[in-house]
C-alpha cells in the first residue's frame, strides 16, 4: 500500500496489524501502528477510519490496565459511529466499552452488552456475540456460577463454529472474571456446565 501511494490502504492495513498485535499481547507494536493509522486517517479527514483506529486504541488501553483512558476513548467515538450509521462499529465499540466498564460499573457493562447484542442479532454479526456471552457470564460469576460457566461454554463453542478462536489475551481476561464461579464449582460441576453451554443453540 505504501509503495502504491495508497494512504487509506496503508492506514487500514496498519489498523489490522494493530488489532492482531493486541490479541497476541504485543502492546508496543499495537500502539505504534495504531497511532500511525490514526494520524493518517486524521490527515485524510476519514472520520470512520479514525474512529476505528481509536476503537482499537481504547481496547489496547484496557488491556494495558488503563480503563479510564479506554473508557474515554470509546465513549468519544461511539457518537461518531452512530452518526455515520456504522452499526458494526457501534456494536464492537459497545462490546469493548462493556468489558472496560465491567470492573467498576456492572450496570453500564450490562447496558452496553445488551445494545451490542441487539445490533449483532439483527445484523447477524456473529463475530462479536461470543465476546458478549463471555461478558454476560462475567456478570453472573458470583451470583449464578453455573449460568456463568454455561455462557462461557456457549461462547467457546461459537468461537469455534465461526472460525474465530478466542485470542490469548482474551482467554486470560475471561479466566480472571470467572474466578468467583470456579471457586464454588468443583471440576465435575464445572465440566457439566461447560458441556451444557457448548450444546446450546445460538
């Protein structure tokens, strides 16, 4: 893209590299390429591309432990994505925002995930749904441990069905959030709940 002088193509490719670097736990690479992608999109005046670059920068901040910056970034771009009628962008950003809000604000997390799920179901955006199921499982981990493990089992099955395995950094995050459920369920109950979840239809 660079050799061809394709600035928009360069920004898009950099953004994709950044998203993969986040999933693989390489924050330095992710930040470098995403900030470059954002700079190009801003130079081009491409509001959609800039919003998507900031979307991933918000996710990166979350995995770096800076939820305040992550929340600020994501809340800032969602109105732009709504204005552009980018329903996929809104669904993804709300999914991410829910995961960012989860530790401090369960009500906001739930509201974000419900709206994201509504969009994903209407538009058949299957890629996002496993991450939403994992979010709802996280919310249930303390009060409804069996439900929590079922939901995460259903998410795992859907990740496989659509050919989009849960990235390593997400696996660690889900495992952390399911800790309350794992504390109260023995191995047999956990395995049974996981199997029940994996057998559920979408």
